[in-house]
């Protein structure tokens, strides 16, 4: 005899069987629907289009404005081209026939362009040098000299510092002896 399963496992098994049945049922239905549709559909037929070989020379009543627009556009473009040529002739300076000397072309400094970067770089360098000098002076003014590590030798001389540790140590020793 097989071991009896708990209620919880029986319930979950029942639910899984139900869902499996439902999915099988829906799958069958969809297959049937697809098959029915395939049977109902008639074979595709090509549409026959009849075109007449007769070409009309006469106007059939449609209004075509494209030739008018094209003509107008061409006229405007031609007009613009003529105006631009006149404008350029008026305001464009003719190139001078004088050529620059070789020394001018071969010079290291380009005199045709305004370049401010070397000036800015020089000014920045001068400012940074000034800042460095000031920082060195400032550090020299406020920099504390390194303290020399003192040895463990006790000095009898008074340095001017108040040290309370010997008093506390003495009190601690006294309290330890009493106990």
C-alpha cells in the first residue's frame, strides 16, 4: 500500500491537473478554429485589371498647376542668381596683383593672424612665479622649526611647564599601599 500524501500536496496536485486540462482544451479549440478558417477561405484569385490602350490627347478636366509653379520657381532662381552676381561684383574686392615677398612668406611669426596665447602664457607664468615667491615667504614666516626629540633622561631644570603626573602617581601609590 502506497504512503498517503498530505492535504497540501494533494491540493496542489489537483490544481496542476486542472490547469493542464484547461491548456489542452484551449489548444484543441485553437487548432479547430484554424482548421475551420482554412477550409472556409477560398483560393486567392488574381485581380484582373483592364487598362485601355487609348491615350487621351484632350484635357480630361483635371487642373495641373505644376508647370506654372516650375516656371515661376525657375524665374525666381534666375533673378536671384543675377542679383547675387551683381552684389558680388559691387562688394567683392578684386585680388591685388602684388605678390608678397619671400621673406614675408617664410617668416616664423605669422603676422596675418592675431594670436594672444603667447601673451597670456607669459602673463600667467609671471603671476605663478609671484605666487610661489609669496608662498615661500609665508611658509618661512609661519613654519615652526622641527622639535628635537627629548631623551628619557629627566632634567632637574624647570622648563616652565606644569606637570601634574608626579602628583597623581604619588596619590595612586599612596592609595595602593593603603589597600
